C-alpha cells in the first residue's frame, strides 16, 4: 500500500474543521466514501484481494445454503413465488452455488425471484458475469427496494462491516470514542469530553461491571429491524452468518485487514477492510423487539455439519482426482474447524423468521437435511 491514502487528507480536513469524528463516522467514510471508500472502488476478495469468505473456500457452502433455503420455502407453504435475497453477495459465488443446488427442485427454482443488494459497482459486474446464466435477477442498493412478498434472506459477512459506535469507560462515565489528530499530524483515537448521558442504564449487565478503560461497541438496530420486520410481515426467514460473540460484552474488536494480514485501522483509510465483531445477542434482541422469532445462534461448524457438509464432501471426493479430493478435504476442515481462530467456531449462524415458523433447519438440535448427491 502507499504511505498515505487519498481519503486520509480528506478525513484530516474534516477533523480540523469540525473537530474529532466518532468511530462510526470514520468507519463509514473508510468503507463507503463515494470516491475513496474501500467497498466502492475494488474487489476485495480472494488471493489477490484482502480476505477470503466461506463461499470462496468451497462450493459446498453455497450449495448447502441453497438447500437450507428450500427448507424455508417448504416451511412457509411452498408459495408460487418467493424472493431469494442476498445481502453483500461478493462475486456472486454463493448465489451461483445455491442456485445450482436448487435446480433439483424445479417448482422452487421456477418460483424464485433473485435480488442482490450490492453497492460496489466493481463487484456488481463480477456478479453479473458469475450469474450470467441465471434468470430473474435484480440488483438493489438497499433491501428496502426489494418488492413485497415472502422472502428468504441470506447475509454472509454482511453485518461485520456495518459501522459501529464505540464508548470508553472513564472514572466519570462512558465517553464516545473518537478519531482525532495527534501532535505529529497522525490520526489517533481519543474520547469525547462529555460523558454519554444515562448510558449505564442502556448497557447489558456484563458491561456495567467493566473496568475503567474498557471499550463497548454497538451497532444501531436499524438494519436488523428492517430484515426482521420484512420476514414478520411478508413471511419467510433470514440467515445471518458472521464472526462475533453470542452475548453482549465489553471489548474492542475494531480491526483492519489488508492483503490477508491485520493492519492498523487508522493507517491508509479507504485502502483496507475495516470490520468489527458482530454481537449476536444484540441482533436477536432487535429482531425480537419487532416481533420476529430468533433461532440460534449456533457455530458455523455445527450448522454446516447439521446440513450434511461431511456427506457432501465425501460425495465430491468419491468422483474426484486425488489432488481435487485433497482440496475438498482441506476446504471442509477450514469451514468447520472448531480450533482457536477456526472458521467453524469463530463464525456464528442465527436465523430470523416469521413468528409462525417454530423451527428452522440446522438451527436446533433435532433438525437437518440431506446433502445433495450429485
């Protein structure tokens, strides 16, 4: 990367003219600035990019999410049309794999209207190329423009890039964490002068007991409430897969990733992916607040095993060369590994549904589906 990004000067000018900016605003500019935002100007995925997502690891991931979608369609009475919506669809790999799996169910495949919510013009073009043979696909900047109707919503690594607020605990209360300029002209973290009013009252019990110096992060509930309200009103379910924690607690998880390595989030803004862990307890609380039903969360490893990923891997390996079999075996391990830092344990899965749906496949102990055989 270059020593200084084009966005850095603009951020410094903003700070000099209006004062320190909240972390959420800094993160928003880094990711979605109209000219220099990370997710506006590039394809961040794969070996040549900055990170790799589960759909890029193996076709098995998208195929099994396709079959999970079929189970939701049956649970809502197999309607003659249904919206299949993906939020942040990357290169279109997951949707392509899901649709391939769904071709074995012609009534559902014919019922599908596919909607991709994507703001990155570079990735939109890659999605169009990946999905060139698919039918009934529409692109959107927001889920709000997807037409009404029963919906199955897939969101893999979508919430982790939504901007977070951070607050730092001081002796006199909690202060919003800010980005400022230090005496050497470099970006630095600081805190607002005045404490956040009555902030303690809003905090989860675990966080109230945090020591001085602790950081608490939260995202506005708006996006989760949009999704939950949609499935509550229109019928259907959403599947959210991301890395994060299952209960609300203190901790600073803001991080930057560039070229598959951790980077300083205050260096080269707009040129690295900036994310933060997802608070799954907060997501569930927001969904329940609007009357949707929450299923899970479970770990990604457990979810995929319940969907039959091990059987699917054996099927693929049985028809493959030794080299391809080794690749499939490695991908399986990477997706379900529960060791420290493994995708299988780091990533969690939660379902949000119409309150009339009692269970969602693979999100309770006694539910699963058969993996595809071809």
